[in-house]
């Protein structure tokens, strides 16, 4: 199978994937092709397309549509001839020197998708990838799809943008627009080392000695979602999801302390022997942001990261299990796959 560019509208049934060159988007394109779907990948001309490789044995070729999610006309052109839009495009990071980009990409991008749906006519359904951040923290309990963000505070500008986008999507759903909303947890696993693949990035820092201790004291529970499980959940939402519904595509709720301990057991290496207090990490985060403004290189840990770590983000995926046959793997199973992959790339040693 090869990769071809599109020049004009085509008549065969297709799905459009925005953010196709990203971590999740690349995996989703591959899985859709493997299952026989015809896929049009919406990418920027400057995008790294290494995640969009040919799929051996696939019956359809991947098509590339060039544009930007913030450029409405390029998006509209890509939509023509497609019956489904998987909207996975997003800026996924805790901090940027220009926070307005979160609004233009995450909020403005969704608005463009919704408008393109109405104008393209051929599109019948939108599968929108939101985020657990859109539902808000869950300090002391496990939340489900009924939770609504309180909007009293936001740990990051990314969180704020996903909350605003979520409200827009839900309003459109209540007006009858055929959209399904999906909420992955912290996505991890093998694949493209983007800023959104934070677990892999932290493991690289951990095993290279640049992160010698635990982050905090283990109260920072989050829901870990393996990328393959999230992709399967997206395809299941297309095939079995109910229009207008929300589905949490989350996994095991655990802290990064537990993740580091589990990684030590899997690799037969010693566990970190001390905890780095969050106030120390916060100071480091402020320094990292200051340095990033000078160098232009985005930091792995910034002060908004610490705000996230001060809360819990635990969720139940029982609804997705029941309606989508969603079956998330354990954190141990996921790390047993990811860590050898990182070692094989020479990014970690153990």
C-alpha cells in the first residue's frame, strides 16, 4: 500500500482524520486502514509524517489532504466526499509561551469542524476526541461521564481550552448534530514521541538519571490509557457508539509513583529512593519556563504540570465497556510493552 495525495473530491466512502500526523491520529489511521476503511489524513505540509506508514495487506490507500485545522477552507475541502470525521487534532501540552494557540487550535479547530460538517453535506457523523481534563479533577472519588467541570479554576490553558470545546460540542449534540464525544485518559505506549506522549518522555528522563526521584508522594492519581486501547475505542464508537453520548476511554487509575515502581519491577532495576516535593518541582517548573522563553525549547515539566499533580484525575470507563466493548489493559501490561520498545530505540538502558 502506498500514500497518495488527493487532488479532487472522490466518490468512494471515506473517513477523515484530523491530527493524523500526531501520536493518536497516526495510530488511528493505521487501525482504520487495517479494518478496511478508506482514510483521508488531514495534515499540515510541515508535519512529520513518519507515523503514517503504508499498511501491508490493507485494501485501501491512505490519502493525504493538506491544510491546517485553523484554516477553514482547507478543512472544508478535505471534508468533501467523507462520511465520517474523526477529530483528533489538538495542542496537547501543559504550557506554551503563547497561550492563545490553545484557543485557536483546540476551540477554533472544533468550531471549524462543526461548520465544515454543516457545509460539506456528505459528512454523517463526527467522532470528537476530547480529554479527561474536560471533565475536571476527581479529588477523592472516581468520576464517570455525568461529571461536569466546575470551571472554578484550571490547572493549564490546555485544560481550559478542552472545557470550552466540550461545552460547544455538547451544545451542538443537544441541537441534534450527530457527534460522539470521547474522553481518553493519559495516553501512553509505543509510538511517536510527541509532547502528548508524556509517560514515555518521563520514563526516558527517569532511566537516564535526569529524574532521579518520584514526583510527589503518590497522591496524584490519573487514568492511564494505552494508545491501542484508545484507538480501538474510537473505532468502536464509530461502529456502536450512540450519537450525542459521552464515553470515557480511560484505564487503570494510578499515580506516577506507582508507574515508576512498576517500571522498576519490570526492568529489574532499583526504585527511586526519595520523593521530590511538589514545591521543589514547581520552582524547577518556573525556571524551566523562564529558560524556555530564552531558548525556544519547550520544557518537559512546567509550573502548570505541578498544578495537575496536586489533583486526582480518576475515572470509570464502565459505560464504554458496556456499550463499546472497550477493554483497557492494565498499566503493568502497557508498560511491559512500552519499556522494551524504548530500550530497543536506545532511548533508555536497563
